[in-house]
C-alpha cells in the first residue's frame, strides 16, 4: 500500500492558451515534469460556477474535461504553481489516494510457493 495524491484539473474542450488547448498543455507539462502520468477524461455533461452546461453539440465540442495526475504531494504542489499562467482552468483539487499494486500481491504469492 502506497499513499499518494490525486490532482484533478477541471477545464473544457474549448479552453485555449494561445493556439493550444489547455488540457493538452497540462498533459504535456505533466510529462515534461516527469510526473507519474496524466489522464484526460471527457465528461458527458459538466456544470460549473457559471451554471453554463457544457456538452457536445452538433456543430461544436464544449464538453467539460478533467485531467487526473497521481504522484507525490510535493511534486504535484510544485506542478500546480506552474499552471498559474494558463487561463481557462476551472477548479483544481488535490486529495489523498491509496495506490493498489495488484502485481505486487501476485509476486508475493509466487515467492511463498
């Protein structure tokens, strides 16, 4: 069992920083920071502080997007400070998570035989 932190960054598909999508930039920055990895999740519907409903429309994409990154607390806090220049980020959350390594359990069972 390993305790880590889960960073979630909420944005939407239409959020741009210059000519790049915000969620793409965050994922790229996570890679460059050598974080454990980043997963970008597209929501079916999202409602934020403005009460605007984000969803896929026929002519445009306006879905909410969540970027999830799991790593050490200190690394994630340092990473978050590097996001201040990006406009279009909504909510950012950080919470404790327990990492389950199923393969470690199987390896322990193999050693005990």
